[in-house]
C-alpha cells in the first residue's frame, strides 16, 4: 500500500512542479493581452458653451467601442469607435444633424488597431485603411503601467501628445495612476473644414496593473480664427461610469493576481508532495533494513525457514 501511495505522491509532485513552471512562463503572457470580446459604452457629462446657441448648459457624451473580431488576431486588436456629444441631460444617447432641437454638438467614428500587449497603435493596411493614421496609445495604458510619460493619440491634432505621470490616487478603494495632458492653444482643424485654435487639458486616472481607464476630467476650448469660441466645455466620466470602471478593474486585477500566485501555490504543493513521497520511501527502506537485520527479508523467507525447521524435526524423530 505504501508503495502505491509513494508512486501517487511522486506523480502528483511532478505534475504540480511542471504546472508551476508552465504557469510562471506561459500564463502571464497569455493573460496580459487585450481581450477580443470588448464591447463597451462609456458615459460622460458636464457643461459647455457651444454654437449655434452660444448659451452655457449641460452636455453629455457617449463613446461606444467594440472589437472587430474578424480583423483582429492573436497580436493585434482592431477597434471600431463611435463618439457623440450633445446638449442636455435626457433623451437618446445621440441624435443626427437633422434634430429639430439642435442638440447635436459633434459626432464622429474612428477605426484603429493596437498591439494587444503594449496597447500602442499599429499602422498597417492589413488592419486599417491608409487614411486611418494613429500613433501612440489610444484607449488604454499597457499592462503594468509605469510612472512615466507616454505618447497619447489626439484626434483633433492628428498626432500623439505627452501623457505625463502626475501621482497616485485611490478611487473607491482602488489604487490608480494619475496622468495629465496639457495642450496649449494650437492651430488645428477644429471641425471638418473649419480652421481655428484648439486647447485641451485632461486629467486621466488608470489602474496600473491592467492599464484600464477609470476616470477622466477634461477642459477643452475650440475657437475660430477670429477668436469666437465654437466650443468651451468641461466634461468628465459620470459617477456611475467611474464606479462601474472601478468594479471591473478590481475583478480583472483579482484574476491577474490569482494567475501570478498560481505558480507559487502549485510549486509549494508540488514540494510538499515530493517531500511526502520521499518520507514514505525512506520509511519503507528503514523497515526493510530492520527485517533484514532479524534474518528475515520478506514473508516468503520466513515461510521457507519454518518449513525447513519442520522437515529437520521429522528427520530427527525417524528411527
């Protein structure tokens, strides 16, 4: 029975130790990639002064982002994104430019590809059209984000700008890294075919282990060449959106932590199993040595000695 148990423990030890090595080498690389089932909606709200009305009032924005699974692959994630900004707080998420109440401020679509590990933009006709130029980070930070400056895409300027690390901050029990984008008044195409100046200041919070966005606060101003403000807005994630992002990030961090601790647990259990198997083996050898020292190496030897003794006794009794 002890021999069978030794074999079982030895096999279990080998399996667990091999599993620990595989988890340590293989699992993190597979877990820390952008998933290909993303289909998210982000809600923002704030206030703005915007043409044509010119009055200041509440605004809301929505961004829908989804993976194009047919164009994505093991290395690259292709996104289709839609953003709508409109006045008011109620009603549909977006309206078209024929809306009788003239609530639409702007609406745009975007298509971009990113490296699933680094989150950096991929410029390749295999994934996007020639005109879909992007560079730097677009919709998230890389996994295990660092306290440094990153290039972040700006769609108005059509190039990347500096995303500067600004400290750590806890949001609803979640540790985040805070970054700043500060764009001074710069000549740009502020709307399709309309030239002017563009100024933007953003504070962005990310969960560092996953690189996922948690909150964003923005102050943006667009002016015509004559100085008339076309758009002067303050916009941020809604409280409900921030809470939703925190909850999702905590769940993702827990999964990554479990994967990172997997090799440790498997390795410890493997070593315990190996030690138990070795203890049983040494115990069995000591028992065999004791039996051999008494003159009996196994049950068959004992029976043979007993049989020979009886035969000798019979010979002694014969006349």
